[in-house]
């Protein structure tokens, strides 16, 4: 089972999942840990479903979320806009206003963001 879900385990390491544990019992892989935020938890579940289908019977995952007050945190990279960031996290570029509203402490104009700024991506 570990080999089948190796990409999930690697993603967990990449995301620095805390208190992670992996056990195999009776043909079922048991995975536990704590993701930083809901977005990272979703990434793990998306990878599990990509490999095992929508309701995989060979893996049991119990992923907690450390910070439920935000959906994610994002460091602005070159070429990004609030629209592109909204598309990445919400699947809809028009949700950029939610990101702007959550970051008015550092943003004064939704069309002006700087590389390296740390943005809060709010829960919708």
C-alpha cells in the first residue's frame, strides 16, 4: 500500500505535515497528521482521490488542520495577480476581492501587490 500511495506520502513531507504517522494494517494504509491549513489538507485529499478514486477502501486518512482561521497563506511570486491567486485557491479569479479584503492591512490597491508579500487567503 505504501508504494501505491507514495506520492501522497511525499506530498505530506513536502507540506511538512506535523505529527504524521503511516501504518499498514490488514491491507489498509492508515495515515494521520496535521496540515497547516485547509488548503494543504485539500491538496492531500485530492492526491489520495487521484490515486485511489473518490472513495478509496485501501486508505484511511485522518488529517487535522492546525489553523482553521484561514484557508491558506500565500507568498506572492513574480507575475502573480490577486486574480491568479484567487483562481489557484478558489478556482475563480473573480474571488480576488475576498483576498484583497482580508489583506487591507498590507494592500491599498488590489492591482498593486509586491513579490514576497505574505497574503492571508480567507475561508469563503
